[in-house]
């Protein structure tokens, strides 16, 4: 999907809107199918995003404004 | 002399009124040492506050002293806040203590309270000035020490709850003299990054002195000035700093701040699942609705009995064809009738009759012609015969019988005069019984004629 860079909140919001639209009465079938497909796609996107087990990285900004990265430490009780 | 008397009560009340009217005495911060401390069985505390040169009686009623986090005792240096007033029965002025804190720490508390009052009056704590925290942040900025429990707790919490968010740490000094400058600097630095939508300002637990940078006015004002919403998570549950009051959202601990900053992955997953279910339900409802519509259309008369529709049309067609035939026929009949009429009229006008008539006429006429001709002819014959008889009488031949002849010149013309001929000319003489060829020998003309 091209919205790789979209914010999660954005996508969730759109999904919410689509769900609301689909719940409206008298929505034309074609539109409903479009909404449905888009909605399923978005929910999949959200799922995938959540499922991504990326190695979490925190960025550290130093005194000079330069950024370096720091890997998250795995917590021992997890 | 009429001396004026006052009662003791009146005087005491007058003095008491003077105390009450004095603003300075209505709220007093006092630093002193406790002596003669007595905690009465009914809950009130009675003691003397003193320094090297003076003392004042003090009372702290149960309603106030039950909030004390420590037990006052003789010799303890404290800072108290209270009101000076007069206790009439004893004629004593004394300090009615509302708050008491141990000194040392107490000085800080005093500064804290004063700054808190000041900033509160400025409206910096007002709820309506608080910014909303994004439900799902994209980029989380964290201002805290690079080392220590706070950052570890925060990162662990974020990892557990919502690893989608981008995290940027702005390492800061969180205790010591330089901390306030560093905190302000990091707040400004974080605000320079336009992508950061949530800031956590955190520090692990510690003594009030250790947490002090978060009570500094410049830090408080920097927090207030931040355009990024800030969640504070400083110390433990019981610790409140000025920054906590100003922050857009206050969490009790760094872990708490992280929890407030990011949503739980599980909650989000649930929400997605719920949305997905609603989507399925929604599309199913739409499909059902349309299916019902389609069914209704399919069960309509035209779809169900197409043959009927056709036969109806056929019937109609038959009717029309019949009608055409009928019309044609009637038209034809009419035309035929007309034709017959014309024919009979024509027949009635046929010329045979006339021909017959005319033939008859012609017959009559022919007969008449013949009869007329015959009678005419007979008449003529009779006339002719009469004429012939007359002619017979007049004919020269009869005369010639009596000896007369007729002379003809060579050219055949009748010679009536001697001038018609010349001597030598051949002439012919007709007599009763033939011709004489003669030649003129001489001519003698009569003179007396």
C-alpha cells in the first residue's frame, strides 16, 4: 500500500469513518463494496503494522542536535 | 474628672480586631524551633515556636494537623504557615498554624508553594490551556536522563504497549544545579522538531531536592511555552512538582507517562477487530438489501411469466392482423361495390343498342336509297327514252336519209362555212350509208348573203 508513511492514527481514523459510512442506510452497492474493500485493506494494514516485530529503536539527540540510535533493551521479565 | 472605663473584654476584643485587620498577620510564614509540644488527646496540637530571641504560642487544630506527614517534636526546626490572632480568655496572642513542614526541606516547600500560587494566579494551571494528547502519537519525544530507571521503564512500556511510535530521546540532566538549564534547552530542542507530536518529561523517584529542577520557574515556564503536548511523569505517586501542574497531562510515574502517551496495542487490535466486524456486518446488510431488491424484481410478473407477456403480445398481434384483414376486406368490398356500380352504369350505357338502332336506321336508309335510286333511275330511263324518241326525231341521220350530208374538215371539225376550208384541202363527207373522201377544188362564196 502506498500509505506506508501514513500515521497509524490517520489510518485508524479513516477506518472509523469508512465503518460509519458503511453503516449508513441506502448506500449504493458499488460504493458499499468500495468502502468495504478499502476498510478491509486498512484494517489489514493496521494489523500488519501492529504485528510488525521490528527491533524498536530509539533515537537520541545529543548536545549538538545530532541523532544517534539506541536499541531498546529487552526487559527481563517480558 | 470623669474617668472612662473599658472592660477587659472590650479591650481584648479591640486588640483582637486590630490583629484581624492586619493583612500581614493573616498569612504568616514562620521559620522556628518547636518547644513545649503537646498533642492533646482531642487531636489539637499546642506548642511554642521560638528562635534565639523570641517566642510565640502556637496551636494547630486537629483539622489541620491530620494532614501532616511527620510528627512534630521539641527541638525540631519547622516552617509553618498560619494566622496570628488573640485568644481572648487568656489574653494571649498566638499563631494558629495551618500548615507545617520540616525546615530544610521546608524552605524548598515554601518556595514551591509560593511559585505554585504565583503560576496558578497567572492561569498556567488552567484546564482550558491544556493541549490535547494525540490518541495515537507518531513521534514521541522523551526528555529524561539517558541512564536510569525512568527511560528504561518508558521504553519497556512503549515496546509492550505500542511499538509503532517513533521515539526520540533528548537526554537531559534531571538533577543538580545545571539540570534546570538543560531541561529548558531540551524542551526547546524538542519543540524545534516539527514531527514530534507528544513529549514525555520524566524522572525517576527521588528526594524533594532531587526532584527540585522540576519545581524551577524557568522549567515550569518552558513547559508552559511548549507547543507540543507534554505528559509529565516525575517521581512517585505522592510527588507533585510544579511541572506536574503545568503539564498537559500528569502521570504519577515515568511508566505511567508512557502508558498515557501511547495506546495499548491490544486495545487497538480490539478496535480494529471491532471495526472489521462492523465492516462485515455492514457489507452483508448492503448485500442483503440489494439481494432482496433483486429478488423482488425477479419475482415480478414480467420475469416470472415471460410467456404470458409474449402470448399477450401475440394475441394482440393476432387481433391487429385480423383487424387489418377485416379492414382490407371491407375496403375491398366497398371498392367492389363501387366497381360493380360503375360497371352496371357502364353496361347500361353500352352502345350495342345504339349500334342496332343505327344499323336499323342504316338499313332503312339503304332500302330507301335503293328504292329512291331505282325509282329515280326508272324515271331517268323513261325520260331518256322520251328524249331518245325526241332525238330520233331530231337526228341528222334521219335528215341525211332525205339526202343531206355533213362535211368535216381535215381537223375533224364540222364545216359550216366556205371560209373554213381552203382549195386542195382534204375533207370528209358523211352521208347516210358511209363516207366520201373529197378534195376541195374551188370555193364559191355567196354574195348576197
